[in-house]
């Protein structure tokens, strides 16, 4: 999982692009360059020669630091270069710096994570499609996808899902044909097929698998959790022999989703924060698959506690009785004297 390359795009507002670029440059102790162009972009070179970008995104509802309407100068998209797993800490620190400078997010802002598609084959891309299709309802609940953003992160196209499973592709060209419904729009930057939670247009356009279902955030822990989840899903698709696309249905969503996260490899203290953020919006009992079992366990614990209290009371009373007898005997002895 950790050997995969990735990139991330975080939409925000609250500060101008110029200010955001200076924050990034300040962190790396380099300079920001105003590139301009249709996205009015800024670029910042890090100490390894990689370019970090700040650019305009037309979908962002612009606000100033106080939350009041602002000009398009406050439309900010933070775009990383190609990163490796160790860069997550750097990304987190940059997010903290941007938030400290006054950056904020609103319901118009999204977070997109790109995973390198080079290691994937037609088989593993089919796997990732089916994994996402099976879990997308739970994912939308866990991530609380804003209704206002659903146009930009639609659920799986059922036509494509049926076709890729009824006629498993043997080549990338076949998957491309299925994705574009017999056409080839891979040369278009803004093809409509890109607006899905799992965007394979990005595979054919620039060689990355894009996950678009995250609300934007400037919480460093949530950003890290999003990256780790995408890496884990991609890795699972790479190592899994096959995957079914049947929807996962559960009456205990928190337990079911936690079990899936563990199966993805998000287990142990290293991923404790990720599990926390990915589970906090779901209902259910995290420890018991059947909620009724949890209720029975609570009853057993209450009963056991009551028994312990009764036993403690009996043990306390018995010594008191013996003490009273001893006192009477002592009194009798004295009187006898």
C-alpha cells in the first residue's frame, strides 16, 4: 500500500491565491512564482525540485476570512506534485499552515485524491470498480458527501458497471471503450464522465485513478485519512483475485464498515486516526455485529455488577457481626472482672 504514488487536490477559500502561495513558499523557504494563465496559477518549488501549485477553481464559492462573499481571487485549489507515502506529513503541515493563515472550506469545496494507475491492469481496474460499487452507499454515509456536490461526485454508472462485469475487459482499450460508451473522449480535460466518485476518465487522460467523493477539509487528520483510504482501496484491488459489485447492506453500519477497513489493511495504531475519522459519522455498535448481542452483553454486565455489589455487601456485614460479638464478649469479661 505504501509503495504507491499519489497526489491530492484540496479546494478552499478564505484567503487569496497569492496569500496561499506565499504560505507554501514560506514552509519550503523558497519563492512563489505567478504563472498566470486561465487558472491564474502560482507555483512553488520545494527542496527536491517538485512543483506545488495554487490555482483557481470555478466551482468554489468564494468567501473571505470572515465568511462574507468575496471575489474570485479567493478561489483556491491546492495541488500537490506526485507524492510518496512519506510526504503525507508534509501535506498535513501545509494544511495546518494554510488554515492558520485564514483558509477555510465551505459546502462547495471538495478534496480529490489521485492514485498512480500505472501498476493497474484491466483486471485490477475491474476490481476497484466493483469494490467502490459495493461500498459506495456506506462510503457516502461515512464521508457525509454534501448534497450540493453530488453532481461532481456521482455514484457508479450502472450501464458501465453492468458492461464491465458482463464482458470482463482484457485490455485497457476495452475498458476505455466501456467507460466512454463506445466513444473515445480521453483527450478531453472536462469530459462529463469525470464527475464520478471513482473517476476513470483520469486514468485515460493523465494516468491516475481519481477519488472525488470527499468533502474538502483543512483538518490534517482527515486529510491523512482520505489519502490512506484511497491508497488502501487501490492496493486491495491490486492484490485481490476478484471483487463482487453487489451492494453491501447492513443493519449495523459502523461494525460493517470497520470490518471492511481492517480488511483493507487499516489496522493497528498507525491507522487508528483514520479509523476514527472514517467511522465517526456512522450509526451502530463498533464491537458487535448484531446490536441485540450488545444489549444482551450490557444486561450481563449490569447483572454481574449487581452480584458483585451484593457479594461485597455480604462480606462487609459478616465482619461487623463478628466484631459486635467480640465486643460483647469483651464487655462480659470486664464485667466479670
